[in-house]
């Protein structure tokens, strides 16, 4: 009977939601049900927010059940935006109806801004002030971020341009927030020793689109601590560390008890969980990100040491970080408390080397050189973070030409957040932005700051200022959009269209090189000779047979004579008097390829390139559809794409038959 009553009421509710003046019999049937049943029906998920609004206006009893802070509107909010629920405490009073309205409004505003980005910034990198619109929006920032995440999670092959700009905006917003948190963290007194917290900020800044939190990482470490306690209980069931409550610890002073903890840690970390130093892939940035260290169970000396240090301190062992050259270590005091100690009163622990305990002599043997006593000293949180970011900076300089140098840019931001007056790093940052052709106004601000800090840099600064100002003037003088019509007589030799998936022919010749207007060779960034503005940075290309998508074309090669000579274009049968294509390559690079070196890929696949969404709105399975801005520039190409694909697949079908 109860089930029948619920089913009957479920049929009445939608009718009530649609009727302005519901039938009295239907209303009576509904409101006479027990409150729990009514609430269950209203929270069943079959009603929209608009339905709830209309139902609540029918009578006082339903209005009371649908009160703004009640379960019904909470469920509406939860079903619509489940990821936001973690931001609310179960004990807090929340006006869920108001939260629903604010979140919905924030979503509409965020989508409006994302939709505007392609039109505003299609022809240039999003400038520093390009994000000001979304920064100035009223409402909780988490609501805007959640909407951006919703856009990124839309169906995979569609809304590519929206996803491209949503990703850029989300990246920027999260990095700004993390950087502000890091700067506040760095203002803590020197005795504030949350090494893990600082490492997590670095991790978050370099991976702003990943769901990384100190709480989650600490929870994973707590689970390791539990395993260590289980092992420790087998060694000494009365060990004082076993009495520590979660989140609370104190230091144990007896060396023997400390040794028992370290023995248990080594067994759990290296034997049971199989953590190890990453000797095979040492120069990988993932080795420095704490969430990746925990997932992959490997890292380099500094990240492994921070994990080891955190666990040891939670269990009462007062290990300390040592900024040892070439190999980060921990030290474990063996002397009496309050005594005058030197470097020989410590045992040094190599967390990278499975927790091996070393003497001073063995430490020197580890790196193959004698070092002064000062290098065995303990360092504070800021120095530890400086070394972590320094490692990332070195890795960023090693990035290949096909990368956007995002790691280098991120590590420079982090280093300068800690040490804002480092002239050489400021100069590197200015050179990097200058050669990437982005943020010229910011380049001028950096150069002005350098000149204030060190007037002796006037030569390099003056050169960069001059060429940056010239770059800004050139941008102002640029004419409007160039429209290329395939039907024009001068374009009669262009065979391929934007959006087609192509394959580079496997021919070994020197004529095809990377065109990388936004990805310069970093060798130019570290010397004065490389300060000249590069219209295109070109490197030898040894990769052939790659897949790519066309995003632009010219009826003939539009590069200068020097480029044509250096690329040996004249060795091609048709030389530079043939169409050339701008292509996005699956390895992440942008290249300029001769028509005779390309062929249509009869088995097209999506091209994994970070800039695909900048030019295309959708992947159909056979080709890409240009977005509105690219279609304005090539208005006749989309029809040509359809004809090409249809002809190729018709021919393919005939071959099969």
C-alpha cells in the first residue's frame, strides 16, 4: 500500500509542477502523505529546480517542505553540482536555494566569458590583463572554477575551443590562488617546519588542473604511518609512538626507541610498499611532485627525503633536512641533548637509497668529493623549497623544442616568489617571454625592475626594451583579418584544406623543418647573441611519418630567403613555388610543411596537440571542423574538406569491392 501511494504521488507531482492551478483532488492526495514520503518524492531526482519552485507555490505544506535551507534544495544543489559539496560543512547553516541561484548565475557568467575569448584572442596569446573579466566577477571563486571544470568535462570531441580557453582560464585562476597561498606560507616564522605543506604548494602550482590537496596527501601519508605502527607494534608493543593520536605527535628522545621507528619505516617503505629512488628516469619532473611520488612510489633524493622526514616526525623521530650537494640527505642526532655537537655526532640518512644510514666519510664517498662542515648543516623550509624549485628550473631548461616551456615558466614564477630580486632569473624570465612573443607589457615591467636592482645590466635591458617596444608597435600596425578563398586563381594549386588529418611522407630530406614561432630554442635565451628577435626559431627535424592537422596554408612558401636557404627548400622538386601548410603535429609542435611532403591520412585519428582547440571546434572522426574565427579566414575550406573526405572514402570503398 505504501509503495502504491508513493507511485501515485509521483504521478501527481509532475502534473502539479505544470499546472498553475492544480486540481484539488490531486493536491489533497499529495499533501496528505507523511512528510517523509513527500520529502522522498521531492528529492527523487525526477523534478528540476523549476519544478520544485512551482510545486512549493501550491500550498503552505509543500512550501514548508521546500524551504530554502531544507533537504529538498540541498538535494537539487547536490545533484546539479556534486563536486561542490565538499566545500560545505554538515554542521553549517546553508541557504541552499540562494546557493543554487548564485552558482547558476556564476556558471552563466563564466560561459559568457569563455565564449568571448576566441574572438578576442584568436590572433595572439591571452595577455596578462585578459583574465581581468573573470577575476572581477562577483561570487565565490569555487563556483567559477567548477563551471570551467564542467566545460572541460563536456563530451570529448566537441566544444574544443571552449575547452581550450576554459583550460587557460582555470590554469591562470588556480595558479594565482596557489601563488598567493605560497607567499603567505613563506611569511611564516623560521621555526615553522611544515616541509610537506610547502612541497604541496609547488606540486599544485605546476599541476593546477589536477586535484591535489594537502589534506589528501596527508591522508595517504597517514595510511603509511598506520602500516609502520603495525610493524612497530611487532617490534615493541609498548613503544610510545603507538600512543600518538592522529594529527598529534611529540619527539622521542631515546635513541634506541628512535632506531626502532626507523627500522619499521624502512621495512614498510622499501620492502612492503616498494618505494625506491628513480635511478632509471632521474630527470623527470614527476619525481619532484609529492602526489606523484606517492602514486608511483619513486622519486629523487629531496622528494624521498621529505616523505621520509614527514613520517619520521609523525612518529616522534626528530630528523632534520640537510642540503647536501648533489644528493639531499636527512640527519639523525646521536649526541646528548644540550651538548655541543659537530657533524660527527649525526648519522646521515639516504632516503633515496632505501634509508641507508651513513657516516660523514660515507656521505663524501656518495658524491665523490670532500665538502666543508657547513654543508652538513640543517636548512629551513624556504631553503628546502628553493632547492626543489631549483631542480624544476634545471629540468625546465632541458625541455625539448616541442614544449611550451611551461615548466620553465612555472619554476621561474615559484623561484621569484621566494626571491623576487634575483636579477639573472628576472632577466631569463624577460628573455623567455620576449622570445615566446607573449606579454610584452610584462616584459617591460620586468626590465624596469632589473634596471632598478642592477644598473649594470643596462646593455641587455636596453636591447630588450628597444625590441619589445618595436614588437608592440608592429602589433598596433597589423592590418585586419586576411581572408583566403580557395576559388581565387592564385590558390588553384592548393590541394588540401584546413581541418584535414595528414601524414608526413617518410622521405629523408633536409627540406622539412620545425616552424616554431612560439617555441624558441632555449640556447638563444642564455647568451647575449640570442637577444635578437626571432620571427621563427628553426631546428633540424629528424622525425618523419608523423600525423598532423592543417590549420593554415599559403599558395607558396612565405618564409624569407634565409629560411628557404637554411631549410634547403630548393632541393624539393617544386621548390618554394608550391603550397605550404601550417600543421599541428601529434608531438606538440607546430610546423610548416611543403605540399609534396604531405598526404591524406586514410585512417585519421585525433591529434593530441595543446592548440587544437584554438583553431577547431569539433573532431568528427574523419576531420576537424574549424571554429568561427578560423572559418572567417578560410571561408571555403569546410566545403572542400567534406568533398575530400567523401571522395577518399568512396575510392576506398571501391577498392574494397
